[in-house]
C-alpha cells in the first residue's frame, strides 16, 4: 500500500505552529511497515483542501489528514472530504450523544457550533476520541481511503495508535515490519561521511542507508523491511557492522545518544570528575551536562571577558587548571575566545595530559556557542576514548577525521 499525509491549517503555513504531527505520523507509519510517499500542508481553504485530497487519492491507497475537525467556521475537513467523495454530510446521533455527555461532565453548555463535530460524510466510520471532542472518521472510496484526525497532538497520537494503525494493518493485510536504527557521527561533515559510505547508499536496497546532516552529528539511518522484528534486526546488524568498520570510532553513538551523555559516561568509566571554565560557550556546556543528569560534573563558571594571559592558548590552559583546583576535579575543560582573530580556543586537562584545539567562530552569537560547545565535547570524547583504550589495550581509530 501507499500512504500520504495531509496536514491542514493556515497556522502551519504561516509558521505559527510547529508541525509535530507530521513527524509523529511519519515515524509511526514507518514503525508499522506502512510506506509514506508524500506529505502536503494546506491552509484552511475549502477549494484548495479539496484539490489536495483529490490529488492524494489519485496516488495513494490511504490518505491521513490532521486538523480541521474543530467547531469553528474555518474547520473545513468534513466539508472537503464530503465534496471530494461526492457524499452529503450527515448528523450522527451517537456522536451528538457523546458530545452532549462530555460537555455535561465538564459543566459546559453544548453550543450550536460544537454540534458541528457530530457531522461526518455519509457512510464514514467514526473514530472515537477518548480525550477530546473532535471525533475522527474513516471514509472509503473506490480510489482509496481518507482517514481524518484532529490536529491536537495528544488526541491525534492516541487515535493513531489505538484505532488507525490497527485498522490499516487489518484493511491492507500488512504483515511486514519496517525498522530503523540511527548511527551518529560527530566531528566530520556530511560530505566526508558520504565519501566513506557513498557506495552503500547507492547500492543498498534492503536495508537501505541514508545520511542526514544535523547541527552536531551526521545521522546515518539504516532501514530494513522484513517479515518480523527478528529478521529486521538481523539485517540492520549486518549493515551496521560494515558501517562501524569503515567509520571506526567516529561513530559517537546511536539513536538519542548525545555528546554530553557519551562524554559523561566515559568520564564515569575512567573514574574522573570534571570542572568547567566557559568563555564563548557561555554556560552552555554546564547546561547540557546538567540536563543529561551528569554524574561527573562537579562545578563550573562563566568568564564573559578574556582571561589575562600572553596567548589564548595560555589563557585556556590557565582557566582549565583553575577550574580543576577550585572544584577539586580530576579534569578541567576551558573555552576562550580571541577577539583579535575570531578564533575559539579550547583546553582539556586530565590527570594524564593537556590537549588544546582551535575552532572558527561564526558571527551569530547563539550559533557560536553551540558550535564551540559541540567541538569541545567531541574533542573531549576523543581524549577520553583514547585514555580508556590505553587502559584496555585498544587504541581508538578515528581515521583521518578531524
């Protein structure tokens, strides 16, 4: 089968709301082995919405919509679907009774506009909404099926999981599963990663391999279609092993792993604590370690102005040592900005060595902080991985990355 999703709402087109529903639907459909071929966003306009639905029905077996099922004049999904299918709207007494009961429980009057939510295209199957007033509906047609759901995220999420996915799996006799695994590579760009694994991207058919750039890591997604979970996992494992062999220790983590979480874990394995002295990172490193529940971080400070020293490297080293002493930490991490050159300098002091690095500074201060923080965390990750490898008799492999 082929699925498409239609996200409805002028607020989405205007950028006033973030479309989290599209991401949820994409991930959920993929998790259940339902291929999604296209996403369309359309405003609250009856003619344009009808045209989008007509086009989608010409391509897809199932069209899932989000939004436009509320009680107001600009909620037009019911009317658009009815027009596209050539059916009248009908009042569903069961939906009206459920609305009446719900409003009575909430001690609110049921207005005439709210009764609009009890209407569906003739012959459509209602989808109950356990946590809201807008019921969804499933309307079948010789061209395909339209499944309409409310735009309130928590209502759509629950309706999708409880009703829509089971209905689709039964209706289209879906037996396969689609599973993905994401590897994260940090410290190198998307083009470098493509140089190393581009042949797999071009030739792999099942599992497939895709590369996506993100602010702090290149994400490599391995996706497998199989008859069951076990076969999908085995297929993904084989490709993952090949990728790890090529990328070596440039692979920072998987799925939702973060640089700060990985660094904190390595510090824990080494038995080391950490103190921070932040300049251009402006406290962002401390915030990130705190947010991940760091066990290694023992303290830190922000230095908004340059530290007095002959060179930026010396300033960074002095601040890193000062942080170690002030919080009695095993390691000190410092970041310093040189306004004369526009370069950020970092220094990481451990019980075993002192490491320096430089990174360029973009003009935007917020981006500067994020890039300086990410570069510092990646440098620290590599230093810690090397120290841990020395203990275990395994030298990490970073190839020519960084």
